[in-house]
C-alpha cells in the first residue's frame, strides 16, 4: 500500500511538473525578452566598518559579523581596505566550500578583485542577517558587467541582479567555515547565457518576490 501510494504521488508530481514545463515553454519569454529588475533606493549612505556592539560569542556579535561581511567587505573595492576588514572578521584558515574560491582568508582576498574587475559598480544589498551559533545572510548582488573575467562570459554591459545566501560557522570570534547558494539560473539569463531550460526565462521575466 505504501509503495503504491508513493508511486502514485511521484507520478502525479511528475505529471504536474511536466504540465508546468509545457505551459512555461508556451508562456515564458525567449532569451531576448526583457528581464524584470528591482528599483533599489540610491546607495547614498554607504555602510562603513564599525566596531562590534557586543562581546564575542553573543548573538549580536555574530549578526555584526554577517553584516560586516556582506554589507561592508563586499562593497569595498580597495584591496588594502578589504584586507584590513577581512583580518578583523574572517579566520585565517577560512574553510571555503564554494569551489570557485580558494580556501583560506588569502583565497577569499584573491577572489575579491575578480569581482570588482568584472563588475566595477558592484553593490551588495543585505536583506537579512540571522545568527545564533551560525550566521546566515540573505542578499542581492547588483551591478553591470563591463570587465573581463566573469565565468568566461564576454562583457556587453549586462545588468545583473541576483540573490544569494551565505552561511558560516564562527571560530574564535571570526567567520570560519562557509557555505553559499546563488540564484544561478537568473544570473545566467541576465548574463546572456543561451539554451537554459525554458521555465527559467519565464521566472526571470518576473520581478523578485523578496
């Protein structure tokens, strides 16, 4: 009975997904259709690095770590200032699970110029920071691809706006082990990558629901 129920459930789910795919293929825009972007307020007040408002090990301290990383470090284009900030919030032995970035604090700092070289007007907008024993941030990366070197995609002034989530453990008051997830389908569509599954184009034509 359980096996039969599971089989039927899978069959129904598969049929529903197939139907959605067919509908999306008919209704979704092609790769040259306009993408829906968000109108964010002007970045008039740049977030600056501040001292922690609470002692190491507290929830408030860990929230501060997440906000300083995404809100300050990744909005800073100067390698010298990036290094100064990272030394205060990122563990030297930073354990990186994103295979696009070398592990260690040095690996993170080596990656950051690549971001600003490809997208000089990079702006990270932090929506949420959650913390307890781990730190979680939810953010949007916006900017314009005008420089070489972003995932092998030729720069043509493509506007990017996609969301991501970072997760860290904390060791000795610094961000230590790191995991992340990105909205890659939307990013690839914005960059002009062709031949993605058709439902993704339908999603990209709609504004983010944040």
